[in-house]
C-alpha cells in the first residue's frame, strides 16, 4: 500500500507546483503535471519499456479517444476530451507525451493533463482503479451576492453533469448559456465514473460556491463550470491571478518541503525494502518493478 500512496502523494505535490497555466491556446494548454518520487536509471529496461509505452499511446490517439497499454511492467493510458476530433486528439496526446517526457525524464510514474487530453503512466497498476483524490482546484471571480439567476444557472448545470450518465457530459454549448462539462477517465466502470463525478461536483459547489467559473480535477475525473460571461483563457487567468499565484506558490513550496522531508525520513528506508515483496494487484499485468538509481 505504501508504494501506491507515495506515488499518488508525489504526483499531487508535483501537480501543485506545476499547475500554473501557460499562455498556450486550445487543447494543448497546460493544466497540471506531476511525477513520482521513485526514479529509474535511464539505461535500464524500464526506461526503454516506458519509451515504447509512450510511443504506443501517441500512436493510438488518432484511432480512439481512450487507450491503455502495458509494456513489461509499465502501465499507461491516454484520453482526449469527448468533443475532440481524431486529428486534434492525436496532436494533443503527442504534445502531452512530449511534456511528460520533459517534466518526468526519469520518474517511475508521471501524469500530464492538458486542456484537451490526459497522459499517465506508472509501474504501479492504476488502470480500472477508482481514485477520487483532489489534484487541482481553481475558483474564479465571485458572482454578485444578489445574482440569484447566475446561482440558479450554476446549480442547474451542476445538476445536469452530476446526474447525466456517460463518461463525457456537457451542457450549455450555445453562446450566452452557463456551461459545464465533466469527464471520467475511460478505465472507470459506469458506477465508479458516477461516484467520481458526484464527488467532483460536490467539491466544486462547496469550495467555489460563488464563483463565475471553477475547475475541479480529481485523479480519475474532472468537472468544469463557467457562467454565461465566458470562461477566461489560461493566459487571462494567469494575468488576473498573477499576484495570488505568487503568494500561493510560496506557501505551497514551504508546505511541500516539509512534507517531502517528513515522508523521506519516516518511510523511505523501511518501506523501500518492502517494494519487491508487494503482491500484484488483481487483474494487473504490471510487475511493480522500477529499476531504481543506486
């Protein structure tokens, strides 16, 4: 259990560091990314297997919006937003593969979420596993306290995406409407997908109760909302919240250093000796082995 928890923890920590939006436009805009703390040797078999896996993911995106592969102990998946065509999906996943290679060059696990697609890999099996850990949350400018119509539109949109079945849900696609979308990673069962979306909706409503727009990303699903005024682009969000992001970044950095120190001193020595003896997850073809640096 420790290995899985450590991987998830480190991915979340790295996601917090790298969540500042870029100025890129469209489906390639960066949302978040993260890497596991466990590292592998570049010359190892794990490294070549990972390269093969990422190549397979990039090659599959033009054929399907979701795919998962296993390459001798490395599990990975890619997924595109439900409204993207094949060409845009393929380009997005190729870009995400490039980004994950740059962000996590020797990490045993990594994830990159762009506006239009997701790429994730690990040596610990995660495909088909329900995960509702909060990865990223953003709240926009406040709605006027007396704007009951805006709140009603928001609640109606959230009710729709929270109750409508399917892995990809969208409401309010015409101009002037409140808009919302939700999507689950394609490896989830319908019931797990519904649980994940309901959790994300509940977090958005409770944590961003009066926001004109909001994004909530959990490990295996996300929910996004924006009012009829339109959602700011990533570059606009960056400009509008630049000062807040600097302050938050400093706080996050301090907290992360403390967490990493505690995790390293408390668990690394004892738990690493247990990794080789950890049993495989049921139904998984990943061997949970990563050729570590000395």
